[in-house]
C-alpha cells in the first residue's frame, strides 16, 4: 500500500481560517445589501402643511364639545409602500400655533394654568413602530412630547390614497388617524373632571414625495 499524503495541521488550520474569512465576507456583504435594499424601499415624503390638520375636542362642563386645532406644521414620512411596517413618521408644531377661534381661550391655554408656553416650545411626535392591521390600516405607536413630557401614544391610522397629484404631477399620499389623550398625562389637567381629562384627537395629513 502506498502512503497517503495528508495535509499538515498548520496547513489545515490555514484552510479553515481562509474559509471562515470568506464566509464572514459573504455574510457582511449580504447584510449590507439587505440594509441598502430596505433603505431604498422607503421613499421620503414631506407634509403638505396647507392640507394637514390636528383637531382636538373635549367636553366642557357637560354642556358642549369644544374644538381646537393645529395646522401649517412640518413633518416627514419615510414611506415603504411594499412593507408599511418599515415606514416612519416624525411631526413637529409650535405649541403656540394652537387655534381655537377664541383668542381669550388660546391665551388661557398658553398661560401657566396649562402650557406656560414660550415661542420656542414645540409639540413633537416620532413613531417607534407600526403594526399593519388590514388593507390600508395600521396602528402607529410613537412618542408624543408635549409640555416637556413624553408619553407613548397609538394612532389608529387609515391610508386614504396614494397617487400622482393631478396638479402637482408628483406622488402624493393622504392619511387619517385618531387617538385619545389624557390632559393630566402631560401636566395640563387643570379643571378636570369638570372639563374632561380625555381629549379626542383627529388627524388628517397630506404628504408629497420629496424632490
């Protein structure tokens, strides 16, 4: 019988290390490719401030439902139409941009009884997760910061339409959402429960694909 020439132990170790190095390179390349694909899948949309509103309402002493709104604010949506759960949204608005239709009420809300707001104070929302619940519907969870307090909130959201805008001739998207907040969570709970602690919030947004 002829002697078989087996590779030496150092040679075997060199071959093993080379194979491991190649595998690491392949895995890294695959991860980078997947990350790039995910990044490319989401399109950046910016809010159309002229058609975006946040409307809130609350019970006043049981006699009426009182309304107020924010409009003309800024925001950005990274919108992944193929996998909406990968989308993100961030919105900000000056606290003092609140409009109620009654200047004395707005001044009261901005006073130390409620917000004690300055020109620099902002209300912000940043999404932290999206659960798709149906065709064009989702629950968007995020951090709402208001009056220097940050709390998690969930927006029950409906995608109204995604299409080319007939006048702007570019991709456009529209969403509606609702949630309920407690004023006391944000340290603006004065006069509850006579003025309801619960505040109903309705949101309607339009956004255009960024250039």
